C-alpha cells in the first residue's frame, strides 16, 4: 500500500488525532467537500442541489460497525427519518439510500440485519424509492448476498454492490445479471488478502472491464461506480457496443469527487448518481477519501492550517 495512504489510515484509527481533527474548527467547506453535513436537513439540502442540477443521488447515513442491537435500531430509525424527509420534500424520485448491513447488525446476527434492512426497504417502497446494499470486506460477501436474495423476494429493486478486486466477482456478476437486477460495480475499498483479491491495480482494472461486459451482456440494470478517467470511456463504449441506450445503465461517483465529470456525463444524457454521505460520524469516511488521493490531503491540510 502507498505509504501516505497507510499513514492517513493509521491516523484515522488514532484516538488523539481523531479527537484533534474532529474537534478542530476546520472550515465547513473542507469537510463539506465530501460530506453533506451532520443532519437530515443537510442531506436534503445537498440532495436538492444535485437533483436540481440534473443528477440523481444515493444517500449514506454514516456510521461505524454495529455490534449492539440498540445501535442497529438507531441506524434503522435514522434511515426512516431520512426517507420520510425525502418523501416530504418531493425528492424520492431522484434519490435512493445506500445501507451497510454491518450498521444494522450483520456482525451480531444475519437474521437481525435482514429484519432491519427489510424495515428500511419497506419504508423506501412507501416513499417511492429503493435501497442499495453497500458491500463491505470479503468476510461479509456471502452473508450480504444471502440477505440481498431474501430482500429481493419482496423488493426486487434492491440493489447489490460487487467489487471488481475480488477473484469471485465476474461469477457473481453473471449470477446477478438477470432481468431488472440493479448491480453497482466498484473496484473495492477494503485491504483484502491475495487469496481472495487482485493486488495489482492493473489486474483490478482488467477485472473491472470483464465485469462491465458481463453485466452489460445480461438483462439487469448496471450501475458503474468509478472516477477512473480510463474506465469511464470504456464503460461508455462497451455500453454502446451492447446496444444500451442512456437510461439502460448509470454512472455513479462520490460526492465531491470529479463533480465536473459528473455534470459532463449528465449533460450527455447519462444517468449519473452521486453517493452522498451525511451524519455525525463523518471523520472515518473523510479520512478514507483523503487516503485515496494525496491531492485531497494537501487540500485538507492547507485549509486546516489556514483556518483553524
Ligand atoms: C458511488 C460509489 C459507491 C461505492 N460503494 C462501494 C461499496 O459499496 N463497497 C466498496 O468496497 N467500495 C465502494 N466504493 C469505493 C470504490 O470501491 C473505490 O474504492 C473508489 O471508488 C475508488 O475507485 P475508482 O474506481 O474511482 O478508481 P481509483 O483506482 O481509486 O482511481 C482511478 C483514477 O480515478 C481518479 N480519481 C480517483 N479518486 C479521485 C479523487 N478523489 N479526486 C479526483 N480524481 C480521482 C484519478 O484519476 C485516479 O487515478 C464506491 C465508490 C463509488 C463511486
């Protein structure tokens, strides 16, 4: 792993650094480049701006792994409040929600996670939107796909996420490429061992393209989540070769990352969905985004020095 990335990820786990950064009067602008804010009202405001500019949204309520049933219940209630607000503000058609099963109890009990995720899916359906299950580290993949299959019996529109860095993923793409199946394809964000995941970025990119072709050859609705300036035109060209029109697949990017590219793709007629995180637990998420790209770290440190 890149040494700067390791350093930032280590800093993210250090309690003293965490407290110092999280409580420093860092400009709202800096955190808000990547995170909508701490409240539902913040999430709604950012969603409205993005939807008004021709983009669609998936909202992530930020939290950490939950090993306590009460915390899992609090997470569910946070999503229910968010969904109510999306409905009340007339934004549900342009915004869905992304849910991490570990935040609703997966590490405690798979059945609890299923029950909690079902509460969110039922509320999403009532509000006129849907849910995508984020994918976490490889030890949770089988469990997440089992929960997905159960949820889809009642809510077929529940989205899956597959990670191109896992050796297994091209097979999972083939299995999940059936009619109407919404599948987000990303490279994968966790530090995974060589037994299960490609370590070399070139191999990850090749796997990503194999998965793009597999999903596009099926009858599902692929959602290509990447900021990679080499992969975006490849996805576009492969979609055209497979006869997919804009609207038959979508691009997804994170809030604050390559916003001009998001608007450019939308202006070409593509559906572009922006992944918008919000919530009080923004610190870990922000550190992971900084670790991905040194330029973001320099931007953050400059603002920290000049405004704190
Ligand atoms: C909508 C969405 C949902 C996701 N959901 C999940 C999930 O459920 N599970 C999971 O494991 N991972 C998820 N991820 C994260 C994903 O797996 C990657 O870690 C992350 O997207 C970085 O990969 P990349 O494809 O952008 O390519 P990278 O290989 O990280 O970057 C390739 C190129 O993209 C450009 N780029 C990347 N980052 C930036 C930046 N910050 N600013 C400017 N340019 C940049 C640069 O040119 C870079 O060289 C998600 C990502 C997105 C966009």
